[in-house]
């Protein structure tokens, strides 16, 4: 029996195999692209988290400075002669 006779009887299987191989290649490329995009997004998220923590630190310092200033103003108002010496 000729080994190529089967291909002559079922040429649609070769087309199916080619399409399947092409689909696997496409999926592999898409998977790589997806992994790269995911890595980029995770890097961006980490950068944003670092920026957020820096912003939180700045806000905490500002709140502490405003509280200290408020406390100093209360002390100044409680002791008017001290306020006159500072001016």
C-alpha cells in the first residue's frame, strides 16, 4: 500500500493540521504579548503604590505640622505677652 494514498483520500486533514498549527502559533504569540502587558501593568501598579505611599507621608507630615502650628497659636493666644515678644 502506498503511504501517500491516505493523503489523497483525506486532503482536508492536512488543511486542518495546518490551521491547528497556525492557531497554536497565534495563541503562543498572544500569550507572550499578554504576559508582557501584564508584567508592564504590574510594574506600573508598583510605581503607583510607591507614589501613593510618598503622598500619604507628605499628607501625614502636613497634618502634623498644622496641628503643631495650631498648638503654638493656642499657646500664643493663651499668653498674650509672649505673642508681643515674638512680633
